[in-house]
C-alpha cells in the first residue's frame, strides 16, 4: 500500500468517525446540534436568518400576530382587562400563532403552527398547555412527539452522518419535509376551525370538496400572501399603525380566476350591486354534515357561561347589504341600501344574547336592533352576579351586584340584549355539479313577483305591512325584499314575468373578432394604378 493510499484511508476513517459522533450527538438530544435540523419550531437567528432574512420581523408585524387583545366579539365575550389573561387565552389566545400579545407570557411565534408538512403537529396539545398556564412549553408540546419520531428515524440519522460531508443538500432534504407553505390543514383544521360555528363552513371535513367548488384548492391560491401578510377581503385586518394591506384578495372575475365568463347581460349587470356568492351559496351545512365542528343557531351569555344551540340540519343563508366592517365598534349586522359602497351578500344569522351596562341611549332604546357594540358587562362579573348560586342570573341580580365593594350597585341600568348577528359567507361555493344545492336562478329571487297573486301576497297595497316570510314558508327564503328595504320586487313587471323561464347558464369567455386592417383608399388606388402600369 502506497503512502498516499494510507493517508486516504486515514482521512476516510477520521471523517466517518466524526460523522458517527455527529450522528450520535444529533439524535441523542444535543440541542445546539438538533436545532440545526429544524424540528423544534423555534426561530434562531443563527440557524434560520441566513436563508430567511428578516422573516421573523415580518411575521411579528403581521396582523395574524399583532392581535388587539382589547377587541370584543359577541361569540367570545372576553374583556381582557377585567376578565384577565387566562380567560382571553382560553377563548381567543389558543388560536394565536405566538409572539405579539402572547410574547408577554413567554410564547414566541411557532413557525410549525402554519408551516408543518408532516401532519404530526398536535394543535390540541398546544391549546391544552396554554389553557393550563404552561405558556413557555406550549409550542414544544405541539411537536414534541413528532420531533422524537423524526429524529430517531433512519432518514434523519443518515442525514446527521452525511451532514459532515454535504451540509447544504442535507439541510434542504431535512427542512422541506417539515416546513413548507401553509396547507389547508394548517389553516382550516386548527386556528380557523372555529369559523364553522359562525359561517357553517365545512373546510375541516373530509367531504368539503363535495360542498365547495374551491374545495380542492389551497387557501393561499386566493389568500395571496406577501411578507407574511395574508391577503384578505376585509379592510379591518391591518394592524394598528400599519398601512392598508396591498395584497388584497383577487375578485372572482380577476385574471386567472373567472375572468370573462358570463351568465348573460341581464345577470351580469347584477354584479354592480351584489356579490357572486349571493347566488352561489344557496345552502349552509348543518351539524349533521360535520364531524370536527358544528354551526350555531344561537348562543347566550346570560348566566355567566356560553350556552349554545346547534343548528343540526342545512339552512338557507339570508341575503343582506354588506361591506367590509370598519372598526370594532359595530356588531356584525347588515347595512342599509342607503349606505355607501354596499352590495348584496349572503349571511349566516345567529342569535346572540349578553348583558350590557345600559348606559348608551341607542342601546337602551333599541337593545336588540342597535348595531353598536355598546358596553358589554364583563363575563366574570356576570358570574359573580349569580348571588343565590342557582346558575341563573336575573335582571334583579345583575342590577344589584356590587363587585367593587363600595356599597353601590355596579350595573344599576343593566339590560339584556338579544341580537340577530349576521356573519358574511365567503366559502362553500356551489356550482353546477358541486355544492349543497343548485345556485339560485332568477326565480329564486324574483319568483315573488312571478304572478299577480304572488305580487299581491308578497307586497300588499295600501301601505299594509307584508306578512313575515315564515308565516307561509317552512324556512325563510334567501331573498326578502322588504328586509332589504324595498316596497316591491325591483324587477316586477306588468304583466308579471315568469322568471323560471330565464336562462342564466354560464358561457365561457370568447375572444372578440379581430379587427380587419384596411389600407387607406388613396393608397389602394395608387397601388392598383401602379400594378396596371407595370
């Protein structure tokens, strides 16, 4: 054996010895090394920033992280300052990715909550840790078992060995199976699962693609993301102090989506004052179609805890006037046709009940119809108002409770509000072959005026108030013209039109005929003359 061969053998033995040590340290829990393989879900400037420069700062400033803890919602009914951090975490914080307000509790941004590609991220274990107050280990809990499985797998052990020789390719091989663009599972089956309660969306169900024509698409196909700001159709999602989002979602008729399709000139003209979903969300799923969540029919905080009524079967959404909500001082309720920039859109209607301090004149006069958030009584105070401990809070009890201990009732004017809340619908889009029901036809909205009898039944003369829809219908139809502010069907004709005969079938876009280029007359004449002289 030559001297060179001996040197090469020695180098080979040395390299593999180091590689063996490398592998042992990696999968045996040597944290500073294991961190390099990205199974912890923690951000590290040393490990991550080389490829993902400034990403942590972008994410920290995104509206998903910069949540306003003082924002109030009827469904969660949490007053952060009075009810405390623990109640906020239980009702709101468990769906937060970390950082922002959770950073004060030691919970950093969890990259894996959005970017996990293994399907092993345990959202419930993270939630349980947050609820139990184990803030600093909550993120670790979610991926602890998966991390152990991954780092003990033959693939990872082999990658630790090979890393000595070829670090960059191995990093990519290890990184990409764990981290990637958010999937529908990351979004819909974790943080946004709660939206099934308010919008009856089925995106967490196995059969979702049977109920929504977009069911096989990725959320990010429409929710275009730039610098970790996820595109939204809402205008109120921009964090305070930030400029308005530039990456708003594309419209239905945007290029690459449904550009150029037509339902005929008469139907197309409707898009000036109504959304596509007005016709393409004809039904909302009931709980009997769901395994992972359920839609609400009503909820009540009257007695100090949320009591829910579940909507078991499919229902018809209500068409009302919509525009993106501006600010947090307005309940989710429809607008009027006289308001600016409104369009018709479908809503899921849920009845909500809660106590208010009764110091706002509009709410005192119109407790169940005022759009103002008003001054909800903190739920922890409602609990204490159950003086006799029978599980029921009466008006007398809430008006006499003395939480402050100053000898005077804290809420002498308390009033119970029961409000129909309208949650706009954006998903479960029906098409000709997919959906809970067929999209609405002309007759679905204008059938009320399809004959003289129907016109008289739906729109009485002599200023008589029309009967409520459910006095004749088993279920309220989607279109209630009186609710929308009309005295008659705006498409009513004399004689009546049978709207069921109208065809609104979709036609695909067609290129306009090309323009025929013609030479000026003088040039043509001269050409002919020259050709004749030739």
